[in-house]
């Protein structure tokens, strides 16, 4: 029996992922398409950069150059919290990927529907409590936050390739385990921009061990917190589930990282990987055996409306060494000068 179209697509995506992050060279058949992609994106970048319009507040862009999960959202949350500790009033702007708001720009609230605002912006708003605005046009989102008077610095979540957006700082997050893969641009590799782009950002922020980000890099590790019931909010520890069989769901860029973290804690994991930003339905999690269902916070924000008592969310937080935290703070010191220059203009 021939594969269904969806199954064929999934098989092709899995094959590409393996080739992208293996030691093999880029697929030769796709190399001409990568060159075309590079030429188009390079021309687009120069065109949009020349059309940048200054904003009335400094902007920190946090993004990546590769497809798939790099740990960008936990780092954005860490940065928001630390900027606040350092005396700033940050706000976050985002595309709102996976959501379709009734109009743009759109303010994200704690009770917002993730189908409207996207899962990552909602998670950031819930974890930090800072103002978050989504709009495919990040400049429009920035202007709305600036007009509110609530913030004095903007963090652009996943805005590295939004070239029309002015920025004072660029932080590029790289997955330490996967790095830049085979180093090729899409579709022959996982990259949106060439590896040389890393030499042009202010800081390369490496998630975990394995990738050498060079002298202008810092590293963070993801630390798991206490599990929380999606229904009651009851806290539990991973140790409470050690030795037990659980279902683990992950609709994130790199679900294997989540599954591995549970298995390393001694859980017997039934893995269920979904596409990044998957919009869950109750039947997706109807496993019929009553085993606990563990998921990431990003997945949980999309499951609260139909949650069951045996579903649990596992939060993660970025953790930097004191030396790397100091380097991030020193990088952010340029924001004061940027504010002074903006005020003069």
C-alpha cells in the first residue's frame, strides 16, 4: 500500500533532518537550490536593511540562523528577568508564529488564546509578566509597545532575519549538540543564513555543550523545574515518576532533547513527537491507558482548555555561569548609550 501524502512528507522531513545534522556532506541535488536561496535572502537583506526606520527605544534581537529548536525562548525569558534586575523595563515583540490574531499588532495577555497569539509569545507573557505584542511586522509591534510608555527596551524574539527592524544588539542562539549541522543553507542544510553570520552578531549564545561559538560566545544550560498539573497546579518532581512509564509529548523544534531529559531522570518514556507549534486536539493525547502525560510548557499552553488530571507540564530555565552572565550584562551596557543617542535625535 502506498504511503499517505502526510506520511511521505514526514518521511522526507525525517530524512532531511538526519542529513542536515549528520557528518555527511550536503545532498548534491539540493545544493543549487541552496545557492539560489542564499542569493535571494542576501538581496532581500540588503534591500530591507537600507529601508530601516529608527525607533524611539533600543532593540535587542534574539534569534538563530538555523531551523528547529535552539532554546531561544528560555534564553529570552532569562534575558527579560535579568534586564529587569539590572534596572530596565523590557517588553517583547514577536511574530506570533502559529497564531492568527484578529488584527495586528496584537497585545498578548495571560488569558490569550494561543491559536491567536502563538505558543511562545503566550509562554513568555505567562512566565515574565512583561508586555508582549505580536505582529508579523515587528516594527509595527515595536511602535505599539513604545507608544504604551510601559517599556524602555525591546526584545525581539526570533527577529534576526527581520532585517527591516533596527537593532542595537544581536544575540544568536545555537544548539550546542547540533551546532550548525552540515553548514549548508536551506534546503540542503538547516541554515537560514551562512555560518559566517555568527561572526557579525554581538554574542553567540550556545545552549549546552558541544559547539564552539568562538571568543564572542556565552553558554547556558537548561535546568528543569518542578512539574505542575495542568488541572490543579499541584507540583511534583521528576523523581516522583522515576521508574514509571509515562507518555511524553513534544511539539518543539528538538523534541529529542525533552525526551532525553526525562529518560536521564529514570522515567520509562513512550515518545510522541509532533511538529513544532503543533495545534493539539484532545484525540492527540488520548492514549487510553491512564499513564501520566508529560509535556513541555510550550505544549501545555495549548492544552489547558481540555486538560486532564494526569497531564503534567515541565518548565525549563536557562542558567548561565556568573562569568557569562557578566558578559551579557556588559554587552547590554551599550543600551544606555543608545538611549542617549535616541533621546538626542
